[in-house]
């Protein structure tokens, strides 16, 4: 169900620690596959604030959310901020496209400059380990465009 509103999207869930040193199992210790299929370490975003969000191309709020995400990246990016977008097809099958189609759609339609990653599961037993870490014990994501904000070092 895509019932998220822009206000909900911008109300960010803070699951951050006040850590100045790398933890063995912090968010930035995970490796993920980018939208083009290359394995990358999230450690490259350590030292920045990261807004981690699952996205979908066919949600009723896709237009407003992609525009808002790009605006955040454009305005806050120079201040060590990154939107980290993870496409997900777990909510009413609203992201049925391939990674290549998703990237083409996002870059052509919204001129996104923020990092995009391969489509992942964000909830349940098959959830990507980074999302399992983010959701912790409340593994109850209910819609596309669910956001997590990570402090610079956690």
C-alpha cells in the first residue's frame, strides 16, 4: 500500500548512535550492489549524513518523492549529506522494473544525482542485511518511500 505522504516521508526515523569510531556491525559496514551491478561498501558514505530510503517507480507518490529526494540531495549534498535510494518491489508490486529500467526512469524523469542501488527486499526474512540492521526489532515497514536517517558515523 502506497499511503505515505510527503509529510510522513520528511518525518525521518532516527536510528542513530553517537559514535565517533567505526563499529564492527554499524550501517556503514555493509556492502551493497549499486544500480549498475557493482559491489560497493557503504563505508564510502561514512562521515556524511545518509537518508536511506526504499523507492518505487509505480507508487502514487513517486513523482513527489523523487522530486523531494533530488531537492534534498541538491540542497544538502554540499554539506556532507546523501540520499541512498534502494528500489523495492515488496509493497503492492510497485517496482516491477529491472535495475536498468529503474535507473533510466529516475535519471531521465527526475535527473537524480543521488546514489541508487539494486532492487532489494527491505522487510521479512529475505530482507537485505543493511535493512535488517536499520529496522532492528521493529521490522514493520508498511509502504514504499520509508526513510531512515543515519548520523555520520553510525
